[in-house]
C-alpha cells in the first residue's frame, strides 16, 4: 500500500507542469465555447467527455459555423488520430493491467501522459496503475474545472493572445519532443514530420496537418533501415524490461 501511495504521488508531481501549461488553453476553450453558443454546463461537459484540447477547440469552431455533424466528427478524428499511435505504443506498457483499468487508462491518454509513460517504460520501470492515475487525475480534474472557469469568467480576458497565454502549451509540447532527442534517428524523423505538417497546413489546411505530420513521421521511421547497433540496443532494453 505504501509503495502504491508513493507511486501515486510521484505521478502527481509530474502532473504539476502540465496543469500549469494547459490552464490558459482550458480557460480559452471555456470562453470560446460560450461565445459560440454553448452554456457553461455544455462547455464543462464537453471537456469532461471528449477531453482533448485541440479537438475541443476545432469542434466548437465548427459548431459555430453550422457545419454538418459528420464533418465535425471527421475533423475531430483527424486531430485525435495521433492517439491511435499513442495507444499502440502505451498498450505494451499496460497490457498487464486488468481490462477495466486499461480502458480507464486509454481514456486519460493525452499527449503528456503518453510521453511520461513511454519515458518510464524506456527506463525499464514498470508503468503502474497508481503512478498513471496519479498523473492523469490532476490533469483531468483541473482541465474540466478550468474550462468551467473560462466559460464563467473568460470574457474578463479581452485578448489572451496578446499576453502570450496561447504559447505556453506549444512550449511544453516542444519540451516533450526534445526529451526524446537521444533516441536513434530522432532528428530526421522530427524534421520529416515537421516538414510534412507544414506542407499539409498550407495545402490541405487545419486540422489535417496534425495527422498528416504524424503519419509522415511514422512512415519515414518505418522506411529507414535498422542499424545493427540499434537492434542490439533494442534487445538489451527488452531484456532489462523483462
């Protein structure tokens, strides 16, 4: 029991910078949702049920333009397609959990949760349910609460872009990407993904550039030959984990 409590609080500590970085976006979402005709309760419910900042922002923008429902669903799927990749990667870390706990874990699988779980697994540490939920619960609870605050008081901030609030989360995501820089072939894969995403943004448009960039990085990584030293390193890592 004491070990689980320690793991839980270790996860809680990891959640603190995520809560701080995501707060402006949660508040911004709440304010924009109300501006697009949502009630405070509807905006809060959307945060609690969909729980995906980028897809929520895309959704409310499309709701405000009276776009066909199927196109809204398809656009949200495009933004969240990367979570399919996250699930495939994290699935091998949590396959020892009972089915219900795995289902709960996948619901809370947002970008920082994936990054920390993957990093923990790569270090040969077990991704326990207590640690996972210790990180996931504060992020989720504060995201929903801050969305409600944004819906209630968001109009008191006349222009959040002018004071740089919208830039905190991209900086945090950049830090997550940089934390994987010691991986083999990290730089060419990141460059390929970034270039594909920028081209898609200019040609296809948002939100498709997110999924296209992610898919380009995956295909580029799969196409690159595996060097012998990388294969040996992978086998050694597998032995440590097992």
